[in-house]
């Protein structure tokens, strides 16, 4: 169930929109733009669900960080929408699998984790393509 929804979204976000947004932009810029739009895309459903403003804010910022990670996975898997959808599914699945998940979920914590991973990705793979791994240089003695 979660994969069907994720594949539908990722066909749109990664399979269609990303290539168009990335034209004349870095992969990071495209990811930030798509992440912001993706976060805003979810605001009305969050309001309808009765979420607080701070919950919605952190969840939307988490969507931006998550989009950076999805673009990185997409680019490093040969532009595979399947891989993007698999990651998207993984993020959404706890709501359906764990009955008490909602009680313990804090979007601020998720944002911090996703943001740290996104920063590491950008630092190690570079903002231009998010696909050129740059290993640490050895110091010469």
C-alpha cells in the first residue's frame, strides 16, 4: 500500500519534475526547490489532520531534507525512480506498521536526523550532482 503511493509520487517528483527543475541548476538546488514544493504540498492534509503549526513546520522542513536524500539516491542509482520510491516507502511505512508510532513520533527529531544525513551527503558528494563522491584527502607527512 505504501509503495503504491510512493511510486505514484516519485514518478511525478523524480521521474518528471526533477529533470525539468534541474535544467540549469545544481542537483542540490533542484532538490531544495522540489523539497519546498513537496513540503507545501502536504500542508493542507496536515491541517485537515489537525496537526499543530510547529508539527507541520518541522514535517515540511523534514520533507526538504528528505528530498535531498532522495535526489542523492536517485542520482547514485542510475536515476532510478524505483530506488526513490523504495526510500519514500521506508519513511512512510511506520505509520501503518506500528500502532503506537504516532504517540512517539516527533517531526523535529526526524528533521534533525534527515538534515544531518543531507548535510553529510552534500559535503561528501558535492552539491552540483550529488553523485561525485569526494573521499577525504590523506594528509601528507
